[in-house]
């Protein structure tokens, strides 16, 4: 593998686009820093393309001994609305009533 990292160029527009997608507000003074960091990350990823993976089997997890353990679904009685809401500070009919935190945009 090449020890020198290839530079993949990330534009300032790319940084701003990613920040909008991730809903992160980036200070204008930090854009150059993030641009360099993202370029370096993509350069390291490009290095992985140089590896010969022809004989490597695809895996879903790095530990082959890992497997899902499922339990049998069993039908059982659930709480009544009154039991579920007995400690609720406020309720409206059979629902928890909470303060609205999402603003209209």
C-alpha cells in the first residue's frame, strides 16, 4: 500500500453541502479546516481501493462467531391506558401530553 495519501479535492461547496445535509452550522473560519480534513479522509479511503480483495469473502461483521439470538414471540397482556399513564404529568385522552418542541419552518 502506498504510504503517501492521495489528495482528493473537496470544494468549499462540498463542505457546505455536507453541513446542510447533516444540519450542522459551520463557522466560515472553519470551512478550510473541514475541507482539508474531508480531503484527507477520502484520500485514505482511496488507498483501500489499491488492496487486492479478490480472495476475501464478504462479511457482515468482523467477528464470524457473532450471530443474532432471537427469542420466541409470545403473546401476553399489555398495560391498560390508565396503567400506562398513571404517572404521566399530563395526559389527553389515552395519550401523553407533552410540550411542543418542534417549530414550524
